[in-house]
C-alpha cells in the first residue's frame, strides 16, 4: 500500500532551547514596587508568575516568530507543569512591525505605546507584542529599548540608564 505507520515518533532529535529570558516572580502574589520599576510596559500589568520574553533582534513580527513564541509557551508550561494563567509570553521586536503583519496576526494597539495584544484564536494563549521602537521613554522601558533598531530610540534609552 505504500503507507508507513509510526507510534510515539520523536518529532525532533533534541529538546528545543529557547533564547529567551524567563522572569519568575517568587513567593509574593503581586509584583513589588521595586520589580515594577524594572518591568517594561506590557509586562508589568501581567498577573502571571512566569514571564517568557522571546526577543527578535534581526526580525520583526513574522509567522515563524509567532510560532516560536507559541511553541516555547507550550513546552515551558508542560515541562514546568504550569497552567495557562501562570505564564505570559511576550514577543519583543527590535524592528517595528508592519501594519499589514499586525493586521494579519490580529494584533491591536493597547492604551500603551508599542504594546499590542492579539486574541486571534480563542484556543491559543495570548502573546503580547512589544515594538521596542514605539515603547514610551518611561524609565522601566529603557533596558529593552537599548535593543531597538532605531538609533534615536537606543540613544534615549542609554541616556535614561546613565547614572546621575
């Protein structure tokens, strides 16, 4: 018949290793004031105890970037035995997303500059998108804006980070 049936087939030779930053809130139920001072917009209002930051320095919002973020979200929750509500995945894009890609993936602006949400599919976890070039110049955003693609945004961020 020309068919081959395999059970429990490994879909990859090694487990994926994400080049992401994981922020874990320990012990307390809410972010402390000190923690909030260091969390960028779009992250600081999350109630999740685990934050996955998937950073795209050389690419912007793409289908591949979205799938990667969702895959890391799924695998991290499975290996750590966490509920959807325990984890917030955030896609940080150094390059500003095209309006057509935002629309294609269902991202809409929030009340915060540079912060987008997509509830494109009800069965997928919402992945927050941060466009680093568009984030406000608030101090909590400076450390991520250092990686923005626009030089003027990088300079503003580094100026904010300079010691007084």
